[in-house]
C-alpha cells in the first residue's frame, strides 16, 4: 500500500470512527436525559398496565371490571390515562398530576360522561392519596405501586359508581 493511499484509508477510518463516536455519545446523552426525566417523584406510576378488579354501583351490586392504563411521567408530572369496562359500565379516566414536594395537584376528566374536575393530595414514595372533585362529585383516590403491580382504589359514596378497586400488572397491552 502506497503512503498516500494508506493516509486516505486511515483518514476514512478515523472519520468513520469519529462519526460512530459522535452518534454513540448522542445516544448515551439521550438515554441519560430520558432516565433523569423518569426519575421524578411520579416515575413509579409510569408505564403500561392492565388488570382487573371490581366495580360497585350505588345500589350495592358489584361486577368484575377490566382495566388498562397508560401513564407517562416526566420530571414532576404524570399523565394518566385509564380505560375500564365491565358488562354494564365503561369509563375513560384521564388525569394530569403535578408534584411539588409531598403535595400533588392537577386535573381529571371522565370522557364517556363528560365530567371534568380537579384533584389534590399527597405523594409518599410509591403511594398517592388524593381527593378528586367536580360539580356534584367528590371521590377519594388511592394509587399504589409495589414491584410490577399498580393498584387503584376510587371511592365516591352516593355516586352512580360508588367504588372501583383494580389491580394491574406492568407491561399490559
């Protein structure tokens, strides 16, 4: 190999190595940013979840309910989207929650009934306890994670749906 040709080959290899290094560094930086964003106080609740539980209505009857939830955490914020259905009931619950220290606040909506409201409460580790309010509706909300399980308990005595208790596993559809 001639010296000039070896120099061109070396330069081309150095350019490829440099490009690979730049791409790798960019990907590592992106991964670190994503990991840091997911490390906020609400990160425990992020992910796709699915499972079942029980819905109890105003007259005391209950039936099995199936739920899916897709939750996204970013810094001190959590966007929750939960869809549940039983033989007789269906609801789509959405919520945007922000944490400031041990306090949380945000908004919620139930799209199938057109209800919107606010919520406030506390976060302690992997537990959220909150009160959701709207015109004519007040509900106590408890959300907990433990390992790959997410449990949601909603109690609203006197409402059409007085209680929903669901346990979901991470990695649901």
